[in-house]
């Protein structure tokens, strides 16, 4: 059984010392040497089975990187344990009478980990950077027309419409004095120091390919965490991470699978959580509505009736997860199961094909449209980067060919968009889509990423989305969100096959304080930092 890496054990021991300060040298606005005051206390060690693809928020799209950014950076607003936005760097804010101008006043006590005060110049720089580059945070800026600072601690944001989702902008505020050298090529910055204003400081010296250490700041404005550090210990597999938790070497874990759910159920002192996360991957079948075959929504619905979602989940994930329907994650409060669900039904698929004019004219088992030589053939694309897509493609192809449709399967080792696009010859593609934290933000992907890929657009969609963006009333928001989900489902530019499950675990026999973060049945990868701030060791027996 693998033990914790030596460097991780060493840093955990150091954090238990009576006092810890981290010298970082003179930088920015400070002439004197600056030191970060670190919180003493135990290490909270999280077992993981993946590695971060990048430390640069401009390039990041994965859940692990987002956890790192939560610890090291502060946004203007954070999500609380219930997924609701609360003030962070934004001390207070006000709206103009027409609700198109936001005046945001910043805290005066936020300091980057190199000693440089965080000011409106950093917010302005970060927002301009994220707004004008294609990043995971770009969609937060839909509807924004201008960002400016009026003094060192005031930012003014103008919008073209009433932007009710403004408080869900979780963009991490970057230090301008470090990033400005990369302003014209921000994606090239490796950002290995992770200098931010967040409640934890990245310990590069004691981190590496075996694990990553984040030391708690004792002087952060959000308060003192109960732990001295958060350590992400990397194991080669989810099984290895589970074994470390079972042996008591680590304190918690996420990214486990249904296999570990079964093996850990009988381990005393381990609390297991199986949940769909707000940002969980959605597994999709996307349609090219520019294609002559799939311009008709009935043909797109036909293909969805060929999806045996339950069988797919059993084959690929041992039943973990949930069969798909809406484009919103079931973890979001605005999620609504659409009416008229299209479940696996080959007979209905065959009836839709006939209604669209496709018949086996010459009796060879292949469908034609009109003339005998016009055989119905579709191109399906998938990527090996989505490990599940091979099983999904195999199931779907078998069903389509049973109906008399010839399928040309194109596979790539790269992102599926390398073989799918507005100017490329494809009909359907299997792809993963990282879920969003708010309905209005998620819906913008049909205007941008998904819309650009599929070519689908709708005046009704645009109208409802405008209403959803404008409302700040919870019940009204839910009503508009429900209408939007139903419309997208009826039009079927994508068919959501499944929502990925995330199995998480914590040693409940050794830790407490995390219970407040269980409002939605999970601890990690929620967009909230509560579990890292509140987890505390149980008193010794």
C-alpha cells in the first residue's frame, strides 16, 4: 500500500510547529520584506487520482485546477455552502436606477501573498483579460459593455441589459503586477507560483508530481481556517486513493468511482457521498444543424430515441451517475426535468424516420430518401479524450444501423472539435461539456460554444434568456429557467446522455466542522471553499 510522499509528510509535520511564516521577498508596492503569517494546525490531506493540467486560470477547464484557484485566489463574490453568492472582495455594491450599471466597492484589507495590496486596478486588469480572451470564465462577461475603476477601491461595470447573474461571476482576481508582462499572450504564462490573495498560499517548494501543498493564511480577511494546510496527495488510480483513505493515511477524497463506492461502504469511520456536482461533466450527443439531415428537429429527436441511457450508465460507470435530460446539472436549484422525456424507443425512432420521408425502397435493409440511390448515411465523431464515448458510440451505431442508417464513425485522439466545426463535414458528435454554476451562465453556451459548434439558434431562446438574465427574483428566475430548459429539450440541438457522478469521502471518525457544507450532499468541487475553511480534527479520545 502506497504511503504519503515524503515531502508531503514533512510539510504536514512542519505545519504543526508553534509558528510558521513564509518569507517571500520584496515585491510590488512594498519596500520592506513581506512575510505571510501562516496558520498553525494539522494538515487536511485529500487523496486524488488526477494531476492539474495547468496552473494558469486562462487555460484551465478541470475540477482539480478550480479547487486550487479557490484556495489561492479571491473573486468578488464566492459561493456559500448552499451554492448562493456571498460577498468576498466586493465589500458592498449598488445598482443604477435602470439596473445597467454596477458600482462595486472593494475591501481595503485584501493583500496578495507577495505583499502587494489588491486594488481596483487588479480587478479591472483581470476582467479585461478574461473578457477578451477565450477562457473558462469568459461567459461570465456576456452582456458586459465596459469595466472601469473610479478610484483605488471602486470598480464600475456597465451592461447592455439587466444582468441578474452578476453575483455569480466567480472569476479569480489576478495580481496585475505579475500578469501584466503576459497581457498580450496570457495563455503562455505558466503561473507556477500561484500568487493570489486567497486564504491559502501555494507551497511550491514542498509540492510536486506526488502532491500539492497549500498553507493557510492566518491573516486573511475571511478568518482563520481550522487547519494549517490543505494537501492534495496524488495516487495513480482512484483505487489507490481509496486504499489510502481506508488505511487512514489520508483524510478525504474526491473523484472516486462506483467501484470505490462499493469497496468503501464497509470501512468504519468513512462517510461516503455520491452526488451530481453543479459543475459535473455532461455527456452529450451534439447535432450539426447545418447538416441537411439534422436541420429537422424530428431527425434529432429520432437519434435521441436510439440512446439507451440506462444501459450506457451500467456499461460505462457501473450505474453511477444519472441519465440525462436538461442541459442544467441536477445539482442546481433551477434544474427541471423537461416534459415529454424521450427515452430509449427504437419503434418511435423508426416512425419519425418514416415521417421525415425515409424508407427502405429497394428492400436491402438501408433507408433511402426518395430515389433508390440516395442512401441515408451519417457521420458520427468522437474523441478518445472522452473515455466513455467509445461505449456510447458503439451502442448508438448498433441502434442506428438496425434502423437502416449507415454510420461513418470518425475518431480522434484530440478534442472532438478538431474534427467537428462550422466548416467541417459531420452530423453528430459525442462530447463532454463542463457544467455551470448558474442557469443564465450555462445557457450562454448555446449562444457561444455549443451554438458555434451545432449552428443552432432560436429567437425564442434569445428572448427567454434575456428575461432570465434580467431577473433577480428567485421564483421568476426559476420560471424562466424552466421555459428555457423545455425549449432546448424540444428543439434538441444536443441530447444529454448522462450527468457524471462524483464519489467523495471523508474520515468522519477523525474530522468535524465540515457538516455545514453538506447542504447538497457533497464537499468538494462545488465552487465553495467552506469545507477547506471549516474542517477541523476531532478532539483526541
